[in-house]
C-alpha cells in the first residue's frame, strides 16, 4: 500500500492526456477492424448477393446493422492494441521515464486508464443488451430476405413455451419437412405448478391434409392432481392434437443471445422449473457478462506490457494484440464447448479466459511493482 501513500488521485491534465492518447488508437483500431472484417465478408458473399440481385442499399444496411455486433466482438483486441501502443509511445519518447522520475509511480499513471477499462466493460454490457440485440434482429431479417425464406431454417435444441400451457423440447426441427425429432411435450395445469401429461416421441410429422401432428414410437404419461403417475399409453403411431402448428415452431426463433438479460434469465428459469435442459442457455447467458469484461482485462495486461515496447511500438502492439486475442478466443471456445457439454459449470466455462488473463495481469503487475 506504500506506493499509494501521499499520491494525488485528483484527475489532472496529465490523466486527460493519457486518456486521449489511448482513445485515438483505440477508436482507429476498432474502426479499421470492423471495416476490414465487413469488406472481407462482403467479398466472400459477393457471388451470393449478385445471384440474388440484392440491391446496394440493402447490402449497405446489412453491414451497418452488423457493425454494433462487430464492435463488441473486436473491442477487447482494439483495447489491447491501444493500451500497449499509447503507453509504448510515451515510453519510447521517454515521457514515461520523465513522469516516473518526477515522483509519479506507474500505477498512478495508468489509474484512469483502468477506470476507463471498467467504464468500457460496463458500457458494452449495456450496449450489447440494447443496441446489439436490436441490430442483430435486423441482420437476421435481411438475411432471410436475401435467401427468400419467410421463416427460420432447421433448428437444433429448440425449447419453447406454447399456447394453453404446453411446453416443448425438440432435439431437431425440420422446417421444410415440418418434422420434429426426439420430441418432449409437457402439458401443465392452469397454475403451471403441476404436470397433467407428458409426451415423449422419436418423431412427429405434420399431416397437411388432416392438419394434425402424427407422433411415432412414443409414450404418454398421465399424472394425477398430486403429481403421481396415473397411467401410461405407449404407441407406435398416434394422432395427437396440440395447439401449435408448424408455423408456430418456425417462428420460435429467439435464442439466449437474442434476448435481453432480464428476458433471458426468465427464460432459463422457466426451463429449469419445468425440467428442460438449460445448460447451453446458461452458458450463453453468462457469456453476455464475461465477454464485456474482457475489455478491462485486456487493459490490465496491455498497460504494463507497454514498458517492454520502447522499440518498434507499432509492430509490438500489433503482435501482442494478435497473440492476446488468439489465446483468449481459444480459451473461450474451449470453455464454451466444455460448458455446453456439462464438463464445466456454465459460469467457469465462459470466465476461464478472463481468469487466465487476470492471473497473467497479476504477475505482470507484481513484476512492475518490484
């Protein structure tokens, strides 16, 4: 704690200078990454757009609406680059040495940068929960229009709440064939606290003539008012009237990453309450927080590493940004996969990359302090 004794924590002109020197390369790097990513995707999809005679304005709007998502995705990389670059330039020009020689320690120099990292992380939690969700909805609508499809394509692991207190858990829904694989249906009471019956079937096929679902190789379990099993009906083929039609399943498109945090948590709570699988959804929910706070962690790593980039600042900053983002994405991808498969708890699965970088940051700061 001695390094903070008698330290003036008041925001100064020098703090403003440091922040401005960080903000300029951060915005430039983020803008460049978003533009380059969009152009690369545009070139890859140009043949697709030309074959479908997509108008220029629609393509332009598509990438405008996609840019908020790209900003969130690449902001940690831009922060890592900007923090190393901005402070590295100060170190190369001996401005950092002059400040430290004047009695201001390194931790005081980067204090407001770290505060900026916290603010950016909180901002991206809010930004992702509002702007990104709405913009991505427009992206999906335009994609459907480009492909001339009125509703969604086939869906894997579809869970939804239907009419009349019906709950559905479907391993795979075939949009064109109007078919469901591995179906589980629960019919709950009006108070939603008791299960009246449960249907499990290997397959359900929509009969277009009869306007009814035909279930195959399944079993229906009926429960009494106390929740005890009353009777069992096993069948090979059976017409079962349920309130949902193929159109209802086709338009059930919301995933956790498409919901705001409040709605997402309510959705997961309902899945848990009714006994549906919710591991994958809980991983996606925790990801909403963990990825935003990667911004702060990249700042905590980039700032102290800048003292080692007194030569070739731009090259070192670029290299560290690539290396850091690569390691983070590998850890995050592995964690998400392990979390959705139940190997790791959902929280740990999406925070494993952040925890790794937090440990690295701790040891770098200890070395700087000594």
